[in-house]
């Protein structure tokens, strides 16, 4: 067992300090020395004087008055001696008549930029009389399939064009319900309301009266939020096909 005397344990131990190096010092001293060197470098390059000159230069402010010259501002303040009157509103004749050169320019401009021709509209479908509709009772039994092909292949309607496959499917879905007498229901109508239930529709039916009746259902039970795809649009397509079949059998 090693024992240490009392005098030996109380003797302080002196630690030797290393010699101070030329780079030793606090962080603040090093930053100050570097800042001093940068300042001397900028002074030698003449950057400090340039920075002082820029600070002295005042930034020019922009005023509204700089947008207009003095003469324009003065003329705008002068009271108007005469008021402008509209000769067109007063019913007076025109004071300007285009010269021949102006007319030539107008005609040349019209040739360069012709007005787009509007799509030619077909005459409206006139409802057939009862006698005319009676001739369609002998139409083929598969008139529904014939109508489907008609919508896709034969131009018709106000703009004389065919419809897409999706359009034809939506129309024919309602047409099949009307032809079968199943009736057309609508989720915004009462549950007990069905249009043309137990009343089969074919090409000999009075489709104009059917169209008016469909409009009456919307007025009474609620508007078709699909803008006519429930009844009015399919019935109008049936009227187009009805007219087409009548004209075709005359040939």
C-alpha cells in the first residue's frame, strides 16, 4: 500500500505554459486584424472615396408632373370655351364622307380579311299532319335502329350535322323508353311521376304535341337540369327522323 505524506499532498504543482505563438490571440483580435487589412486594401484601390461619393448622391424622386411637359399641364388647366356635341344624337347628317381612296382601302381590307360565313341552317322541322303521320304506320318495325344510324350518318337539325356516338347513345336511351311505353322518370320529380307511362310512342305519333307535353311536365314538376336531355332533345331528334322518313318514302 502506497502512502503519501501530508506535506507532500499539499504542495501545489506548477504547470508550465507554452510560449505564445505569433498567431495566438482571441477570435475578436483576429477579426479586427483582418478588417484592418481589408480597410487598407480598399483605401489603396480608392473604393472608400467612391462609396462616400455614392452616399452623397441623392436618389431622384419621381412626380406625376414629370410625365407631362409644362405646356401640356398648362393647357389642361385652361377652361374649355366650347362643349362637344354629338351630331349623331342630334339627328344631323354625317359630316364625313369617305373619299374614293378610303373606299378602295376598305374594299381591299375586306378582301384580305373576309367575314366568316355563318353555318347554313336548315329550315325548321314542320310538324306532320295526321294524314301524313298515318303513312308512317307502315314503317319498318326496327325504326329505332334506323334512327340510331340516322343520327350518326345523316346531317339533320338546325345546323345540318350529325351527332357523336355518345350523343346518339344518350338520345336513343330515352327514345327506347318512350317506344316501349315504360315511361321516363326523373330523380328531381316525385317518385310516382313518369312521362308517357303505358303510352308507346312511334313515328306515327304526334311528336309536336309530345314535345309540348314534355315542356308542361317540366313546368309542373321541375325543370330538366340537363338542359333538355331528359325529354325535349330526344323528342326533337325523333321529329327530325320522322320528317326524314316521310320525305324518303315520297321518293
